[in-house]
């Protein structure tokens, strides 16, 4: 039979059968064929549509955030001392660092945009109807978790805007009656913002919230598959009647085209307008005007209306009502009617709430522009950020080097002691700066173990253990002794 | 094979389905044409999509991770210890404290190291590390004896750093130097102790 085939055809056949043999081997052990079939052969009543791409788009963006986030953590250090330096290092020095950070930073905005489109599509299509309450609630939980990711991630660069926006954000929590102050302290890891706040936000942003997101994404997708795709607005959400088309291949392709578009747009944007980093947080700055990211602007502006004794209503009661209405939507609107024009109350309320958000956001930006003092301060902050971005990266001086360098400046007596320490060759055995060598003990921290008098005593008359190590009794003048002791006590 | 058969079947079903939906589909999108090329074409398109997305994402990530390969983060820079002519007339070793700045990623470590500027037998300037090649003590110059004498185990070295007596396995280590614009520059390095040959510790 082989003889009748041309060489080319023959090798093609051989290749194919080898590939399929490898596939069979793999399938027998993993059951991938059945799994893929189950995953891809999801029936979509009424056929595939571009309107259904947002869920996959969100999943894609989340994965992109996870990947870029994991890699950013290679250079990032979550501590108030180093966070800003390390982010500056990523932005200004590391190859592709600015680009990767921009992808991650703008990725959060992209998540919010696609999330809103996903909610909008679900609402307009009435896809939350027909035994989909839990699916909707899982989606709401994911919404809240993404908001939490945006909030916790914003602090991590530890620049001015990060610090002050989070100070405002955590202050809001204290408006909750009875437990508010406790919640605020818990979020901050103390009464004030500091390095413990950063640790907490980092752990929440990198470990806690993402793991819960993974869990709820699984639940959301499972519940979606259990309920089935809702299809177009004319479809019965419980027992679909229209001819179904499989998710694979055309819906998958549409979803992929969308993901490709998203990542291309994000990349182009990150390339052209890299995400900025402001100057390091300065808690004593009393002028700084914190402004949150655009998607928190409506809430930010809303809070301005509610100050004083009534703030409880604006900050707690009204948002709670909106959230309860939103989460409870599939319980409140129980009819199976999906066409938007046949359910005017829901559509109008939803549109009003949405428009209020847009209006609040617009007002927030407008107010900033109209108030000359605010506009000037914000312009100043912008300038400071631009200036910081222009200056080349300045590495942080390691604290041990600083301590050594500062001795001479801080205490003349200790500086004199240092001279004696070196002139008398103490550094020969105890090392420069008392770091210790094989021949002599480390002297750093010795001041915490012994008082000045004790130090003088053992220097004049070494202990048996010291003498064994080669330490000789010192017969110096009292002044020299005091100077050396002052130097020893400065070694930390 | 199995997968392909299924897709072909699905393709037939689809085309039947599309016959009924033909009108709304055409009205809905011109992209329908693109997506109507059949399962094999679509699979190819999807593969290209997946490949391009992963390629797009992985290039900057790989460069980001490989940054240390191109960055000069750990290399010790040259430090200046004074004007070259300042040392031209020296007859005995002169101690100098040099400031060594070392980059460590996003931080820099500044340390002070003592070195001796001396002259070799050929009359050329040499800069010696003050670290004893025996166990690492700092070796002082003892002017009264005209020798370097390590206080720890009595290693004795000549003014040019050569080993005279005692337990050290070799003479004091010479550091790399160069003269730029009349300034004497030194590259500070650490060397392995207790071995007869000079080996840089990375």
C-alpha cells in the first residue's frame, strides 16, 4: 500500500499517525478528550454572539494580572522602607519593567471596564433570570473582590497618591458604627498608616483575595454551565427553544479575538503612556490632595456630600441599600420576561443608578478643575510626579553603610574612638567597624549587652574567655578608653 | 482523529443550522463570513490567536526576568584613593581608607576598606589589601620594624607585601589599579584565605 503513495503523502500519514498515537497515549492517562469536549461543546441557544465575549475577556484579564503580578513580585519588597525604591527600580531600571508594571496597572482599569460591560450585558439581556440567583451572587462576590484588588493594589507603590488615597479609604471604614474604629485599625495594622498597613495590603492583594477569586471564578463558571447559556433576549431562560450552536469553535474564536484586542490595546497604551510613579510617600505632607483612581471617583465625590452627623446615612445606609438591591436583583425581579422594554422599572432604576455614578465621577473631575486652589495643588502634584519620573533611579543606601558613615558626624567622641580603634589595630582582629574576623569576636551590638562601665572593666581586665582568644589588657588613658567605649556603643 | 470527526460532524450541523439562521446572521455581522470558513480554518485561527497572545505576553516577561544578565548590579566599581603623584615619593607603605560602593540591585552598600599604597622592587606603585592571607585579620604596618606584622598569628610581610615568615600561605594581595586623569583608582576585591595562590572570591 505504501508503494502506491508518493513519499510526501507517506510521510504526512506517518506524521499524523504518530501525532495521534501521542495524543491517544496522553488521552488514555488524562481523559483530556472528554474534558475538552465537555468544556468546548457548550450549547449556546440562538447561536454565538459578540455580546457574550465579556466573561471570557474578564477571565483573560485576570490571568494577565496574575502573570504580570507574579513577575513584578520578583523585584518588589513590601515594606515602607523599600517599597517605593523597588517600584522605582522596576519602573526606571529593570528591562521591560516599566512596560510590565504599566500592563498590570492599566490592567486593573481594563478589568473594571470589562466588568461593567459584563454586568451591563447580563442586565440588558436579563441573563440573571431563570434559576440563576446563585450565579449572579457569585458574580457580585467577584465584583467586590476585584474592587478589593484595586483598593489593596493601589497602596503598594507607596508613593504620595498611594499613601494618601489609602489613608482616606481606610478612614471611611471608621464610619461603620461600633466596630468602625476596630475595622480601620485592623486594615491599617495599627492606629496610623505605616509599614504594617503595607504588609497587610500586600498579603491581601497577593495571597488572600486572589485565592478567593480563583475559588469564586470556579463557582461562577460551574454555576454558569449548570444553568446553561441564557441566549438572546427572546429566549426562555429555563428551557431554551432556539437552535443551539456549540461554544467551539466560533464563540471561542470571538472570545479570543476580544482577548487579543484587549492585550493589544493594553500593550499599545502601556508602551505609549507608561504608568507613572510619584515621589515617595511623605506622611508629614499636609498639602497633598489625594485623588483615587477614576473608577473610585464617583464614590469619592459622593462621600463629600456626607460630612458631620449625617455621614452615617450617606456612607453606610444608602450604599447598603444600593448593594442589597444590586445583589438581590434576581430575587426582586423574578419574572422570566427578558426584553428590556417589557421590564421598564428595573431598567430605569438600573440606568438611574448607573447615570448617578457617571455624573458623580464627572462632577468630581469638574470640581477639581473649577476650584483654583485645588487645581493649583493638583497641578503641583502632577509636576512633582513628572519631575520624579525624569530623575534617574537612585539606589537606596544600605542601612549598615549609613550607620558606619554617620558615626563621625553624630558623635565626636565616638569618631575619636574610631581613630583609636584603628590606630591601636583593634580592627586587625575585630575587623573594620567591629564586624569580626576569625581572630576576634564581632563587636557590633556589644553596647546593648554591656554598660559603659562594664566595657571599660573588661577592656582593662579581659575575661578568661577573652584572654584565651588573644585579647590583651589595655592600659590606656581614661579619655581614650571613654572614646573607644563611645565608639563601641555606636556599633549597631 | 476522534476530535476531528466530531468537528466535521459539528460543522455539518452548523451549516444546517445556519441555513435556517442565514438571514439574521448576515445582517448581524460581516465577520460572519470570516467565521464561516469551517472548523479547520477556525481551529487554525484560534491556534494563531493563542500563540500570538502568549508570544506577546512572554517577550517582556522574559526580558524582565533576564534583567540581571545585562545589569551591572554586583560588579565592584573602581574607587579613587588620591592623586597618583601624591604617592610618587613614598618610601614606606602608606595606609589609605577607601570607600567601596557596591550596587546590590535597588540598593547600594558603602563600606570602608583599608589598603596600603607601596612600591614594588621595580619602583612601581602597588596597592595592597590589608587583609591577612592566613585568617583574614587586618595587617598593620609596623614602622619600627619596617615590616607588616599581623597581630593575630605573627605573619610577617616585606614593605612590598612579599611573605617573610609566619603561617600565611602567600604575600599580601595586590589589588588592580589604574591611573586616570592623574588619580589613582583601585578595584577592591576579596581573595580566598589559606591557599598559596591568589583567588578572587566572587
